[in-house]
């Protein structure tokens, strides 16, 4: 027997209708998935409780509606992770006439599965092999198939090593939609087997690369958890700052339960001390240094009332004395005497 027919027979054995594969899982009493919102490409942490040393199948799946254009549909999921261990990969498509699913790279090649009518055709390594489906797509417009990995082969192929797919693979799905269909409903799922430890705990990390944005369903033992896959990190919602003056815990003090907005304190400007001189008794502003007019018969000294910040002693200015030339007063006296003598002589002559 040549190598090529053996390889094709192996591929035929690992791809089978979904309803022929039964996954038996232990009873699960607790399932936890974090975070609840994950950015595409990041890792989900799955944990839970089951019976000690029992096998648990953890399932992950996403559903997506593919748009139909000119009667055809297409989508691709880049980097879907196939972890190490026992696993099952399955596809369900509705509202279709046919479907082609390619999985690559598998040992450097591409495995292609085409379903049409009641036939499944598997193409790999340059050869094709047909397989009969349980039901015709033409009757239901639905197809479902599954692959269980790693695959242990039965005689006469038991001498072959198990076939496994590990690592990140690209999955492309395309085909013809059913008549008058506006979308094709697609479900891509993978189940992974883990074992609970001696303390009843089980854990699994799931890489979300390739998973489209939307709901991502995680299941184990009949318990379901839904995670939202997003493209960017969500913006956290600001938490109101509580205040001690509220009676309802809301911080507004009005008991209505409405969170308050904490005001931003404004800086208080520092006042600048400017000494102010108040003059009494008149209210009219005057100069800081008042001038006393010499013509006043009784000059009054104005004393400003000092402010608390300033003490100023102000005194009136002295009136300057006239400057006298030496000897000028003697000449004045002589001139006055001459005038007086002259006036007396005239008066005496008048009476005579």
C-alpha cells in the first residue's frame, strides 16, 4: 500500500459527522471565566470545580452571521489556537447550498473539506476522497461536521502515529448561500479536555486571537459563561467621589441618592498689603505730603491718621525767610528819616 492512500484514509477517519462524536464530561459544580470583557488576542482564564481526578471538557464557541453577496458568503479567522491535548473542532453552517473549509498550515499543507449535497470531499496532499454524509444539505440547508484530535487510528492503520494539530491555524470558510438567503449562520466551536486535580480544581487558558468581536461562549459540564470580545480596551467608567456631608451615601447631602461631582478648588489669591493714608477732617483725597500755604494767618498742621499697617509722622514745611542784603536796612532807615523831616518842614510852612 502506497503512502498517499494511507494519508487520505487517515484524513477520512478523523473527519466525521458531528452527531457521531460524544464528549463525556464529569459533573462540574463551579465555572469561572476572567475577564468578562477581553480584547481580541488576549488570554481568558477559565477555572472551576469538579470531582477530583475527573475529566472535564471545556468548550468555547462563537456564532457569526456572514453577509451574502451575489449568492455567496466568505469569512476567515486568522490565528485560531489549537492547544496541546485532546480536543474537538467543529463547524455548523445554516442557510447554505455548499461549504468549503480550509485549515492551514497542517504540516506545511492545507486541508480542505468541501460539503455539497450528501457528499463530503477531503482534499489534501494533492488527492481527493469522498465521504457520505448522514443527511443532504439540499434538504435542510444545514451542514455540520467535526474533527477529533489527536486521532488514534484503528487497524489496519494502527501502526501510524496519532495525527494532531497544534498551534495557531488560519481557517477560511466560503460557499454558495441558499436561495433568497441574506446571511449564513455560522458556529465555530472547539472543546478541550482537562483533568481536575486532587483538590477538585481545574484550569485552562484560552487564546482569543482569531475570535471575532462579539459574544464568546464558554461551557463546562452544562454551565455556561458568556465573554465579550472587543477590538480595543474599554474606557473605564469614572467612579463618583463620596463626600462625608451626605445623608444618603451619595455625597450631596440631599438624600436623593444622586452622586455628586467633586468641585475643583480654585486657588485663593494672596492679598497685597498697600498702606493707606487717611487725612482728616476733609474727605477729599490729598497728596501724601500736604503743603501749608504761607498766606494763611494761622497755618494748621494737618496730622494724617495712620493705618494699622503704617505709622507716618508728617510735619508742615517752614515758610522760608526773605534774604536781606547787608546794610540795606540802614539805608532804609536814613531814607525814612529824611522823608519825615521833609514832611514836618512843609507842614510848618503851611501853618505859618
